C-alpha cells in the first residue's frame, strides 16, 4: 500500500509529502547502514551462494543506495521500484557517481528480469508492503524465477508478536549536508485476522534554521515466525538455508525461537 501522508500541524509549517516521494529525506536516514549491509550481502553470496557470479537484483530499490554500493564493488545491478521519485533519485545518484546500473519501474508482486541473477535482496521490511498472501507468494515466485540455480535471496523483515498490546517505536536521527532528519516510526497493534498492522512515521526535517514536520501512514502485512515459514514452504523453488538478524554479522546465526524479531532469511534457488 502506498503511504498516505497527512498534513502536519499548522504550527509546524505544514507540508504535504509522502515518505517515498521525498527520497533525499529517506536517504539521509537509511544511507548510514549501506556499507555494513553491502558487506553482509557479499558475505552471504560467498557463504551461501552456489552460482558464483556477480549479478544482483534489488526489488524495491528505493533511493538506490545499495544499487550504487554494489556497483562500486564490481556487481552488475538491476533495481526496480514503483515510486517515480525514488527512481529519479537513484538514477541521478548513479549518474553523479559515474556508475552504471539498470533502474526501472516495477512492482514487487509481479516482475521479470531479462537475465537471471546470483543475488537478490530486499531488506528493511519492504516485503511487508505486500498486503496479502497471494502477492507475497507471487513475489517469492518471481524472485525464484529471477535467480540462477544456486543464487540466493536475502530477505529482511521485522516479525510480529500478536500478543503485543502496546505500539512498537523506532527512532532514527541522522544529519547530512546541514540537514537533520528525525524519523519516528510507530507500529500499532497487529490484527491477527486481517494480518495488518498500522504504521505511522513522523518525519522532522531541520535545515538552515527551518523545521518541517511530515507524517506518513500505511499498513504492513504481519508475519509471525510460523506464518513466514509457511509462506516460504509454499514456494518449493526456494530453500531456506540460513537465518540471521539485523546485526549483519554472518558469525551470528539466528533461530526462529531466539525471541528476536528482526530476521534476515537467506533463501536459495534449488
Ligand atoms: C523502505 S524503502 C526500501 C528501499 C531500498 N530497498 C533500501 O533498502 O533502501 C521501500 C521501498 O519500497 C518501494 N515499494 C513499496 N511497495 C512496492 C511495490 N509493491 N512495488 C515496488 N516498489 C515498492 C517504495 O517505493 C520504497 O522505495
């Protein structure tokens, strides 16, 4: 579901945006982890991949931070996203850095690639934008089809505990080029029946003494560990080969029962 953006309170200098319609703000917050994530992706490819090439696919590539980083490291990269602002930003970033990659419009639930890849990845819970079982399964099937035999899919998402009675909150504050962005994300109570949880992200931009507030809301699909395992099992072309957490440390294996909710599953094309 596309984030819906509400106008900020009048005192804050209202501005209507959508989190993903303003890629520079998104990028300031998320670019900080890019190198560590790229290190982890490369380590996963070496450890779990069997196809050994350096061709990568990033479904929902957003601002292109990981596209650019993997190209810098010698990968041939294709990324796609449904948001035109994100795509424009990604292309501009690549052009400015003199890097070459293919960045196109596409949908997570239904895509094809012209050449199969060794590595596909989709981190930071983006997979949860697919709001029903059919589209989530279709995404995994399209990804399997995009992978060479032995190629891997590194998928990161935050799991849900349905017994949770309070909101979950995550806050990031990052500064770049004189702009400070604060992102305050609140995830409301999950609904076990609809498999949805409401997300509200409040974004504050401080630049040149001016402060702006934005608010973006959307729904995520929920996954308990069991629900995620059931979905993976429904796509026989992919086998689950490893489970990690968001520490991006290959030496640290995770388990389904370790109580940690941030999971990275590594799936391999049979
Ligand atoms: C959290 S950002 C992740 C961007 C990038 N992968 C990264 O790690 O920085 C989520 C992205 O998913 C895109 N997106 C959400 N739903 C999508 C869909 N159904 N198809 C394609 N892109 C989608 C948004 O436009 C946004 O750019």
